[in-house]
C-alpha cells in the first residue's frame, strides 16, 4: 500500500467538543495511522497524519462528521509524501 501524509485543517465548532480526542480514537479504530492534532487560535483544528492512503482517506471522511457535538463546516486537505516520522497519534497543545 502507498503511504501518504495529509495536512488537514478542520473548521466549524471543533474546539471544546472533544474533537482532538475523538480523532485519536478514530485513528486507533481505523489502525495504521500516526500523527498529531492540535487546536489553533483561530478556532480550527490542525491535523497531520500518515498511513496507507485508503486508511487516511477513511479518517478524512470521518473528520467531516467528528464527535457528537461538533459542527464541521470545512475540511481542507493537502496531500504530501509520507516521511515516516510518527510512531503513534498524539494530541499537541
């Protein structure tokens, strides 16, 4: 499988609704995805992740929904070449 890297910005009501923690759980559920997520000052969530392209695509699809109280209005994805620098999925502050 082809490894891919996605640099993602999620907009909407995505802070204060356990969005980042839910991303970690969903990445673990899908399996084989590593990277990080963090809140930005402008209210968006930034995510950088790597894994098999199909698995990362599944995560991106899930990001449009997010956890129960999230209200996602946009998911911007920039695809890049994977670097292999991540060993797990973390929340960054």
